[in-house]
């Protein structure tokens, strides 16, 4: 597979400094901040009364009444900035919508639509539909009628950095001809209350690395159009920059505080430089995360010093743009990245304004203060870090610099990706811990695992107040590591983790919202606030199991598990890391049932359940081990059979396979009539052999995020010869399953997020 | 309300056990001089903030504007915290 070079050909931004690119760069040049007295809600009882709000926002100027009812502010902001980016890039003149995808980063999703109801029971269905994180990405993708891969990334304050990286990969590896990438978050009273409870807010406009501590919250969105260099050149598009690589990591340290030595950001930068094939001496500017909090700023500088060395770092100009825009959480990376690009168009670099004096621990840093710096910049980094310990770093090259010789990308050598470990919380408590397949087709009841307690499984992995979702997920991940460890020796610190969760822990969110509803926003719970971000679960898994490799957390609204496996498969093919845990989890709660009702999932013919599953992927395998191998993937968006078929065809092509070679198709249905109709039509279109086994394993239990992964899980069990009671399985399917060599695992979602994987017996 | 023993019991029961949901210890088992952070109860920085909110809520006093070192000393144990609250409440009355 050839890797494409990926460039930025369009930018859109909506922030506290302006409603478009022109307004934003103009205000930056003037050294103005968007942080001032907050108007959206009452801040009298908080320690700070300021924030970076979008000024004079009028939804009617951009949307019709139906759209205003259907889209949360988060999606609205995204749509506005995407329109600007698309208009500039003119990509739609040459590339069809079917081949354009969306990678959407958000920290808080549609939280406005929930908090405005001032309740967590008896919720309004229409409003609640706008809340789920995945609906931000999905609503926007539907609005623009996109047909390429769609992913909502929820790694809190690093989300849009991760989203830019994921989109980059989709174009680089040819899964989309263009990707719209970026992030959005709107000002939220409950989020503001949480930062207030954590005493993280500054009472004056923030100025990172400066003497006065604290951050200022902001809101906004920024999006970019990415396409291949070839496509941009052929249509004579304006190119801002080339994205050369990106890196992610997990601190595995604390729910809110960064690793004190900046270990996570260091790892993210190192992965990014390695993937980009760029040397650190070539980096001539770093746009840092720099929130302004005591914990973040000095730790981040330490991390940078570890990568570049104290002396070199003191020469590289760095700045945090949060003094202009406030902290835009899930939109932070995108806003900071695009405005760095805008500045570079004029040979300028963003400054950290409102600056007086460097604080302790930041003395040696070469901070651009108060006024933008004149410099022609070639290679630069954009870094972001998050609650939950996720970090993202992007390596880019400013296209304004005339290029001497073009660095050819090394064509990757053929890498196989194996499924080398498995773990799930559902079969964990069974006496003879059997296979998941045997459990899912058995008559056994599902009730007993509801009593699952991580403390009883392994008390060292438990922490007080740990929500059920984290408990299931940690146990399942631990089992997958143990199975892998039985024949390879793993260094947990090097394991990557990609986790899919549609809703995070709503048990914890419920407790947080209750603290506000019952006592008032000034008494918001500081201990439950950190669990409001969906990536907190992946953060806890990383922390308890010491996983410090590449780390991401995603929401796709029904196929998270399979989507995570696809993301992990691509990571393994890059050969930068050797092991990647891919997993998903679901949790039941009252608030979750409210959301089921709003989405219509309560009408499913399958019982809604909870639990977690994990698979360990690796590009290494012991030659004596029987296991399954992933050989191809496909991703599309569209709630119809033809789009789903396109995902399967993509996966078949990708794995050089033909539908005639396929022995089984495992499909993950949510049990709604519309979903089942799509699968039926898909099968008709696909026209597989008559003898093929088509099966959905959800009749016993349906887990929104996890079930799709369970279908790959059971395929891996079958192909790895792990079924103990073969006779009953053969009888159940009325086929000889030992003959199976190759299958398709496929999942659509309620909104039409389609993922397909070809899985075969490893040679 | 201003009896020191009463204050200690509120801190242990209402704030530490109930509010922080310490499920591995009972109020009776918490020693007055046991460190709240580090080796003792092992509370972390986020929990510390919740203890502050708990004190503000239970005793209706404001703890804003305290220096970090002062917070560290005040919150080192149930003994030190109750002494601080006792003094604060005396000022109000």
C-alpha cells in the first residue's frame, strides 16, 4: 500500500476573536484577547467571572429552524467553520462527497442540550438526541452528506489534535480522498462549574507560563480540509501546510494532572517525529498546550526539555495561544493549529499575550510574549494534553517555504496484524471461563455478571468510586494482556490503547449533574467532574495497567469496538509500536436509559446490557500460535445498504480477497427494524455463496459500543481453534466451523457509520 | 456545633466517608492524627478540593484565598482541620 502525502487546503474558524479567519488573524496581530466578562450564564458564585465566548452569535444567521432544533451548539459551531474551510479549498469541485470523511474532536459533545433541561430524569427526547458525543460528528457528516470515514474523537483537551491525526491517516492510507478534520466545543455552565470546583480558573485573562496561575475557558470550532498533495497540485489548490505525522500517548498517571515530568507529551512528540521522519533539530516552532495552570505549564516544559535538551529548547520559539482564545478544550488543538498556519502565511508566529514575568519552572523556555514574532518557519509542532492523560502532537511543514528536494515517504514493508489476546468481562465470572462464542450462543442467563466487582477480581486494580464501566474495562483489558503474556513477554509501558465508548460512564456523569442540580453550580463535585470526559475510562485503564503507548478514545454511536480495532490495525501496520489493545465498554444507568429512549434504542428486539471486551493486536506473532489475522478494513458513512456494501468492498479490495473466498459474515445489528432492513439489502447486494454462514450474536445481549467488537472476538476464537465444545457449536450453526478460513465482520450504526474487517486464519 | 468532637465526627462521617465514598474504611477507624494525604488515607489533590467544598458546605464557612502551604497544614489530619474549623466558627459567633 502506497502512502500519500497529505496537505491542508482549507481552513475555517469560529472563536471568541472572530467568526472567520480574517477576523481572527487581525485580532491576533493587534494582540487582543477574546477573554472577557462571561454573558452566557451567571458566574457570581464562581472564583472567576470571565471566559472566551463567541461574540454576537446568532444561530438564525446560519441555520433554518429545523437545523437549530436538531443540532447542538457544538455541531452548529462545527458546521459554520467547515463551510468556510470547504469554500476556501473548493475541494467539492473535484472530489465527490462519497469520498470525503470527517474526523471530529470534542471534549463535551452536546452537553448544552442536556444541562439546559435542568434535570436528569424525564428528559425531553428531542433535546436529549442532541447530547451524545457521536451525534456531533454524525449530525455534521449528515448535514454535508459525507460518505467517507466518520469518527468522533473524545480525548478531551487533546481531541482535535487526535482528530487531525486520524484524518491525516485516512487520507495518507487512501481510505478517503479528502477529510474534514478539527474540533468544536461550546461554553457550558456545568463544565465551567467543574473547572471552578477544581480551582483551575484564573480570575484575570489567562497568560500561560506567566506569574499568575489559572486558565480561562473558551468556546469555538476550527476545521481543516485535508487531501493528498497530488490532488491539491492537480487542481491548483492553495496549500497551507503538509502534515508529516502525528503522535499520541497516555500519561497513565492521573485523571486531571499531567505527568509531572511531562513523560506523556514527550512520548507523543517522539512518536510524531518518528512517523513523520523529521529530525528534532528541524523543528523551529512549537505551539504548546500551555493552559496556564500550575500543574500543566512546568510539566509540559519539562517534557519538551526531555525531547529537545535544555539548550536546544531554549533556542526554539514556543508559545501558547490560549491567552488569545482561552482554553477551547476539544477545539483547542484545531484552533491553535489553524491560527498558527494563518500566522505563518505572513511569516509570523502566535504570541502568549498578557505576559508579565515567567513563572518558576519555565525560566529557560523561549516564549514568544505579547507580540507576534517575525520568523519564516518550516517544520513545527502543535501539542495538546488532556484530562485522562491523553496527549497529541502534530508535525507539520509550512508550505510557504520553497522546497528543495521532496522527501519521499518510505513505502511501508508488508506488515501482518494478528489478534494475539482477548478478554471480556462477560465470561469472566463463569466457572469454566469458556469462550465468548460459546456463551453468546448458550442458553445461560446474563444476570450473574451484573454483580461483577473489580475488587474481587484484583483489588490492586480497583480505586474508590470507580464506576462500573471502568471496572469492566480494566478487567477485560487485563485479561487480554494476560493471555498475550502467556506466550510473549510484554512491557506494559509500550502497549497502545484505543478505546471506544459511546457514552462514557453516565453513572459518574449523573452524580456530577446531581451535585449541581441539588446544591448549585458553586458546589459542583470536583471528584466526579473528571469522569465527565469520555476518555476518563481509557485514562483509568491506562493508569491501572501502566499503558503509556499511543492512546485514543472514540465514539461512533454503535460500532465503537470494531472501529477501534480498525484504528489499532492501522497503528500496527505503521510498525512504530508492536502491541495495541483495542476495546470497548458499555454501562447501564438511569441516565443511559433516558438516552436509549431518546435515541429509540429501547425499541431494540435485543436486551440492552453492559460489559467490556478487549482484543490485543500485534504485528508480531509466535510461529507456533494459532490465531486470527486482520487482512483488510473498510470505513464509510451512510445509513443505507449501498454505503455498507461499499465498506465491505473496500475491505475486500484492501485484503486482496474475493467474496467467493468468504466462509462467514458476522454482522452486528442493534435490533431495530431499520437496521435489520439495511443488513438484508446488503446481503442481497453482496450475493455471497449459498453455504455462507451469516450470523448476528446479539440475541442474548446488545451492548452499543462493545457488541461490534464481540463479533470480531468470536471470529478470532473460531479461526484460532479455541472452541472447546466443537460439537455443540457445529450443531448450532449446522456447519463444520473448523473449516473456516476467512470471514467478514461488519457493523453499521444507527446513523450509518459503517465499518468492515476481513479476518482470516493466520498463516 | 462548635464542640471540637462534633466537628471531628462531621469531618469523618459526612465529608470523608460519605462524600468521598471511602468504601474501605469506617468513620470510627479514622484516627484523628492520621495523615489525610500520602501514606494515611491516601487522598489526592482532586479529593482535597472536594474536602474543601465539603467543609464549606457543612460548616458554611469560606476557605477561598488560602495559600497552598496553609491549606497543606490545615488539611494534614482530622485533628488540624477540626482545630481550624473550630477557630473559624468562633470568629463568626
